[in-house]
C-alpha cells in the first residue's frame, strides 16, 4: 500500500519534472540566437525563403503555442522529425536550399531508439567496473580507518578525480590502442569497443563512490549496534556482511541517483571522443547543428530516465531502511 | 549453592601504561543460580565497566590488568574466540541504551532470531521464530506476532528495552547482566521489567546481576547488594539489611541522600496565601494531523492534549507529571507558545496568548521563559556564553553594550557562573554548568513565570540538589512562579506545592502536594505512586494497584475513560462516559467516576 | 559512554575554546595528504603568477623555427628553453599551460562562489521552512539535475562567442543543486535542536535565527566541500574548452590546447598530453587538500576530538 502511494506520488511529480525540463529546453532553444532554418537552408538562401520555411515549420508562432503543439504530439508518441538528418541515414549537413530530396527527415524517436541501447550498454559496463573497483577499495578503506587501505583509497580517489575525462580518453587511446593495441578505440564494431570508453567513465565515477563507501562503512562501524552485536554473540563477519553493508548501502544508493546526471555529461564527452554511436554523440551533434526536435526529444527521454532511476533508487532505499521517508 | 559466575580480583585500567587510571580495583564477588545481586554506585564509579568485565566485553582503551572471571569454573578470558562466542548463549547482557542496540534496517524479530541461531546453530528458523514470539508475549509487548515484524524505529524506548531483554533471554541463559536497564524507562514500565526478571529467575534458575545508580531501584530488584565507589566494592550485604543498617560511610551517605517520600519529607512547599492567577488554561487541546503511511492520502489524528483546564497562581511551584506519551511535552509547547492550541485558550495574566502580536508578544516572551532539558543540545556550540546570554536582550531591543554586559554579568553571578566564562565557548562546561547557563538565559529578561522542562533529568543527584537550592533562592528573591514538567516524583514531592497528573493527554488529577501523595483520588495516581521505588515502606502496595500492559495508542483513544483498560477498579460506567475533573474538597480535582460518585450533585460542578 | 566521559574529564582542558572550524582546519593541515597537496599547489600558483612574465615568452606568438620540439629528456631535439616542448606553430607549452591554469583557476573559483551563494540560500530556505517551499525547491533541483551541465552549456554557449561571465554563470548554475541539497538536509536536522527552540522562546525571528545561529554553524562544513568543487569546475571549464565552448583562442586554455593537440597525437603526442598532466597535477593538489579537509570535518563532527 505504501509502495503504491509512493509510486503514484513520485510518478506524478516525475511528469511535472519532465514537463518543466521540456519547457526549459524548448524555450532556451528558441530564445538563444542562432537560427536553425538558416542552417538547414544553407547560407546562400534568400531572406524571404527563410521566412517562408520558418513559418511553414511553425517556428514563428509564439513559444507557448509551439510548446503546446509539440507536447500534444509527444503524448501521441510522435517526437517529431529531425531538422537535419535525412531518413536515409546520409551524412548530415545542409544540402542546397532548393534540393527537393530534403523532404524526408528521420523520425526523432527512431534516432533515439537506435542510439539508446548503445549508451545503456556503455552505462552498464561502466557501472559494473566502477562498482566492483570502488567496492574493493572503499570497503577495505572503511574497515581500516587510518590504515593503509584507507590511505590508498584516499590517494586513488584524489588522483582519479583530477584526471579530465577527455584527456584520459586521449591518453588511454594512445597507450592501449595505438601503442599496445590491446583494445579498439574509435567507433563501434563489437562489444570490445565498449570497454575503453567504459574504463574512462568508470575512472570518472569511482572517486565519489569510493569516498562515500569509505565514509559510510567507517561511520557504521562506530554505531552502537556493531559492538552490541559482538556481545550478543554475532560474529564479526556476519555483522559486517549482514548489517554494516546494508546500512552503508543507503547513502551509496542516494549517491548513484545523483551521479546519473554527471554520468550523462561524461557519456557525452566520452562518446564524442571515441566516436561511439550512442545517445551522447547524438546529443552533441544535435546541439551543434541546432536540430531542435532531436534536442527536445533527447531532453525528454533523458529526464524521463532520470526520474525513473531516482524513483527506483528511492524505492530501494526505503525498502532497505524503513526510517526514510520519501 | 555453587557459584555460577565468579569475579576474582578484577582490575581494569584505562590504557596499557603503568600510570593509566584504574577504573576497577581488585573487585571480587560471585553469583549463584536464582540469585539477583544488585550493584549500586554513582555515575563514574565504574559499575558499567564492571558489568562489561563480567561478560568479557572490554574494548580498548580499557585493559584488564589482573584478575579474571570464571563461569562454571572456566576462565572466560583464557578461552578462544569461538568458545567465547558459544558461551554467549549462556551469559547474556542487556545495556542501558535500547535505541541504538539493533540494526535499524531490519525487523526486530528477525534480528533476535538471527542472534539465537548464531549461538545455537541447531535450532531451526521455525523454532526460533516461535520462541521469540512467545517471549515477546511474556514481556507483555502487545500483539507480539505483529510486532515481530516491526522495525526498531517503531518501538518506544520502553518496548525496545523489553525487546532487548527478550534478546538476552531467548537462549535461556544461566547468567543475565542487566546494566542500568531501568533508567530510561517510566516508573510503571520499570516495575514491570523488574517483575519480569524476578519471574524468570524463578522459572529458569537464572542468576542476575542488576546494576543501577538508584539505590531504591536496586532494592526493588535484588536480594543481595554490592556498593561500588571509585572502582572498589565498599560493602556487600543482604539488601534489606543494607538499607536498614548500612555499615560503610559511603553507603550511609548514599542512604541518607536518597530523597524520602513518605516518612518525614520535611516541610513541603505550601500554597500561596493569595491566589493570584498568572496562567490559566481553558479547555486547551492540541491535535496533530499525521499523514498515513499506508494507503493513499488520509490523515491520522493524534490527540496529544485533550481539554486541559487549570489555573496557576503566582508563587506556585506547579508540577505537571506523567509518563512518556502523556502529553506533557506538548503541553509545555503550548504554554510557551511554541505552538498554538487547536482548541481552547491559554491566558497569561488575563490575555489569550494566541492573539498576541508584535510588541505584546515580545512582552509576553519576557514574562514567561523556558529552561530546557538537554544541557548539550540547547547551547549553540559556537557562540560564547556572554553572547548567548545577551541574545534575548538584544532581541528585545537592548542596544547599549555597557548595560548588556552589566545585566549579563549580574545574572551569571546569580546562578553561580564565574564571570570569566563570559567569553568562553560552551565546549568544556559540565552538564551542571550548562544547565546553569540555560537558567541564566531564561532569567536574563527578568521573567515572572519559569517553565522547567525536565531540567534536572540529565544531571546526577548532587548537581540536582545544588540546582534545586538555586531555584528556591531565586524564587524567594523574585517571587517567581515555577512550572515543573517532570517524571521524577521524588523531586516533585520535595519541591512542588501543587501537582497535576497527566495521562494520554488529559489531566487526571490536580491536588496539592500532601493530598496527592497521601490521599490520591485517581487510581492511576495510586498506581504511579505504588510503582515508585523507595527505601521506605511503600504506602501503596503494587499488588493492589496492578498496572499491566501499555496505554492505548493516541491514534485511537477509546470512548469513555481512557484508563479503563488498565484500571483495577473499572466499572460499567467507565466504558461509556468520560469522567471530567471533579472537585474534591475545594481545590483538589480528580477525573474519575469513583470520585464523581461520592460527590453530591451540587458539588459536581466542574472548575 | 562511561568510557568517553572518563577520558574526556582528564584529557581536555576545561575551557578549550578553539572553534570547531579551527579544529577541523588544524587536523586537516596536520595530515600528509594535505601537506603534499598544499606544497604542489603553492608551487604551481607561484609558477602561474610569475613564470610567464619572468620568462618573457609570449604564449601566443608563433615561432616556426621552434615548432614541434619535444619536452625534456624525450625525443631528439629538446631544449631547456622549452621544458614542455612546443606545439605545431612553435608556441611554448609550459607558458601556455601556465596561462591556461590562470584562467582555469579563476573561472573555477568564481563559479564555485556563484554555486555556493545560490545553492546555500535556496537550500537553507527549503530546509528551514519545509512544507511547500521545500517541495517546490526540491523539484526545481530535480529539474536542474536532470539537465546535464554539458547540454546546458552547449545550448547556451554554443551559440555565440562565449564570454567569461557567461561561462562562470553556466558552470555555477549547473551545480547549485548539490549545495542546496546539502544545506537543506543539514538545516533540517539542526533546526530541531533545542537552542533554536530557545532562541524562538527568546523572541527571535526566523531570519535572525537563520543568519546568526544556523549559518555560522553550517557554512564551514559546506565550505570544506566546496574546495573539491573548485577542481571539478576547472575540469568542466577545460571540457568546455575542448568542445570549443570555453574561452576562445588565441587565449590558451587547457581545453583548447588539448583539442588542438589531438590532431598531432601520433607524431607530437606531447601537445595533447602535457597540458593534461599539468592540469591533472593541479587538480590532484587541490583534491588532496579538499579531501583532507572533508575528512577532518567528518572526523571532528563525529566526536573525534
């Protein structure tokens, strides 16, 4: 019953958030200078034609009207068509303004659905690597406050967080791909292409995870129930595995929810560097080409994912710790 | 009877070096089956360390210097880790802080089952669960089967303590060490716990080591008592003999200092000659709306204070007493206008305080002040004492630095704080000194009414006495009116002239000191008084005043008298009609049908 | 607890009045991590402030004769005049890196200040007043958090010539939610404390309580976290530079140097990697200091002193 209540409340709020985000992006795009029509039609097109095309596309209507029209079609599952990319997958960029084959544009939804699984795969591998690594380093550090595992965790996280992800990508490409040839780097041609980008992202994610784990585990170890547990007859391993880890995972979960947003930022850069055909690459290109519908579509999808992830994280957290109230 | 647990020459120090402070000095005693042995001592006397040493739970920096503990002849300090762990089945420990003792993220029942199966691996999950539920029932936790699945945060302090006792007893231990287990509990719950422990020694031949800082409490529980002072056992006698004729000077001091309630309490404060009403409550009620956790929307109504009506006179030392959950904290918040009542009125010198605004509100704040309970949480850690005391004055418009300083210094000297503390942070102050700062902060505006919210509960006996003397002196000098909110009836007996007893949000009885203690009108008051531990002969026998189980939940207060489920003298009428405060001889009131019945209709007018 | 009370009555002087913030600071400074970080940081700051002028090398001037010189001890024709080598048109890498560091650091600091002001103000209000105010502000943070900084930055800055104030604003605005949440949760717990209640009884208004009681208590711990964010913002700034959205050429910043150098990765690898190493070093030093401060704060607050 509580779960149902929680879900309904959060999903409603989630819809509001998604709506807010969409409106924000929508407005931002139209308010900030840079005319997509000009980009589409090519630099040589006459003013009058630009105006006509813009009017036809509804870009000169008041923003609220445009937004309403847009949301209307979204609710019907139509995220619109890209301004730029042609349906046949040809290279982007403006053709001549009177090129009639311009008419067929790729559907935004299709583009997103093609790119999404790639990014999800990248995210999954990243999480796996990051969690595994951080757990080993972080838990060891938390169980030995002041000892060498603790210091090691401290230095590792400080160094990792100081490496700019784009730079690391370049360096790792140089070392592991060019010089040593162990892993492939650019593009995508099989699962192995996910590994290098995932490593870069994992290096970016780990420091915060490690620090949180070290803090959470070490503070749980000072809780009364740990020492009382010893006198009640519970063994040390059991206390750590069953109780301390349980309690320590709550702040970690919270963190994962928040981290998603910065992970997305990192994904964009990393996909750009490695030319990995995921949502990130799609986004950068979309923004640089002022492809409004695509940008909006991506914004909606990512904020929806964000909302869902946060709901899941909070739900799991309340399942573990009943004192929490979300 | 052969000794079950024996401490031999136990010496424990704080650290490994030669010069480390010695906490326990050559302590020896033994425990036989079916015995309850009490250990009584002041707060830093080493009794907690003693209790932990007895079960091999000394954590660094505590170090065992010499001596050992034998259980059934085996040295528990020489055992291997695994053997010691197995021994936890036979030797159990319950401490004083129930709230942090279990993992907050797992249900209580599951954790007790976990403990049981950890030390008794042959027991099946099913068997363990059944046993735990049976025991939870035995300690009278209501609806044990449901409570089994509840989380620690859903248990009250008293229930949690009982759950931990279940945790200790689930394996049928031969020895139970109970360290200060009754301290956080209400008087009636503590009485239940002690009764339970006694029953269990009868049933299972358990030997119990009962540790407490309260001699009356130890007297309730144990047959033989040890007195510990600064790490040494100074006396050991059968309990009754110890209380009647203590031998060691320390014990004699301890007995002499225990406040007397029944015999010769000395002069109790009298009622003021003139009855000038300074504070008046008229049907004040407070209801909270709490969102339902299950189900969609909807609120639960928690009726924390219900139709409270009484007057406080100038010069009174008025006490509001009751157990946890009775509503006295909420009432305190209403009186100090931290919250406004959802119904009814509170009048201060004739004016309804809910309607005060602006300047009038500020003036009210100057007249009625509150001295808080927690000496550590109530002082902002990064403000100097002087600054802290100046703050209320500044809020009331004082600007002149000289005047501010002068007033603050004056108040500081009145409460006994050295003038040098003006610029210091509260960091190094003791609990007693901190409470003095709290009193000073309340006095700096020269109020006429002071509310003391459990102000003395966090202090030990000696500090309490000193502060009580201070209060008396201040009252005499400034003709202050005090309102004490407390659960310590012994303190109330000594200090207050009028007492109101609260239960589940209502005032059950209101009488002057002598009347309340010697001729209570309400069965609940009688039960409360009978549960109070004391060194003297008890005036009311607990057996007559039976108090079982828990009060009903404030979410669903039953119709009729809210006490009927636990009242030994409940009648038919108690199910239907709620009794109101009825007059008994002029100014004493009790809300009980028993009283109403013996009154004539003319006298039954409500106050 | 009895153990603690026994020890404390003997070890601490009765009137130890070192403030909490001071104790955290002292404890952090005493740790080796902090010292290493501080040493590196100071050295770098000195270099940044003085070297470019002292060496009289112009970071933007071309010197075709000296193009593509490798850094010290590597390759064939390295020289001491260009310790980190030169790029494809002969500009000295060291000076460029140091100038880039200036911009990075300034932008980093400025954006953290923006973040702190906005985040702490909103977080305090949300935490203190609760209820609807809180819900509104929290949903705002949610909305803000679901727009990755990169997208926001690209959208806003990818349009026209990015100016330093615009960059600072974008960076600051993208990150205030973290501080808002932090302040909110701290304020929510602290406002239940007895001394807040005491102040209310004394007649203080909410604003007074917030400003005089709560903020001085809570800011120091938040400030210790913000040190780490300076480093984060510096990385973001260089990321923006990399994408071409940061401070524009010819002014050298880490981002655009590395972006430029990417083309020469195979034969002049140092153009892309050296600046990154530099940045990494700077950031490591800041992170060591910041992490030490955070640790000290957590230990002291948990009762370590």
